[in-house]
C-alpha cells in the first residue's frame, strides 16, 4: 500500500489573501499577506486564549513550539473585524 506524501490531507491555508504555513507544523508557523496591525489569536478548541500576536509587517513568524501536539484555532482580525478563522495542527513536538 502506498500513500501520497501529504497523508494528513491538510493543505496550505489561503483565505482573504492570508497564507498560513506549514500545516501541520512542528511549532514555527508563518502568516503572510497580512498588514501591520493585524491581530492573530491562537486558542485551544475550547476557545481559551493561548497566544496573541500583533503583526508589525505583512509577514509574521509565530513560535508555537511550547504547545502540545494537537489542533488549535487561529483567528485574524484587521481593524477589529474578523477576517480569518481556521485551524492549525502542531505535530512533532
């Protein structure tokens, strides 16, 4: 039996011109295509806030290696309006 190289079925996420990669990640997650001032919220599946980032440019690198393996929610706000919501996977920690 052979499997494709991307056996998770997850692909790079692109919404509202935001690119989040890699998915899954070992802890370093990049967000591209945003704007300075974007607010990026990382929370667990219950909605508990775990990390908050404020972008200082169109690209931000988040170190989430302190999180245990699993699924996490990502919400991105631009000028107090939610422009993105999705999930990321942390694996390999």
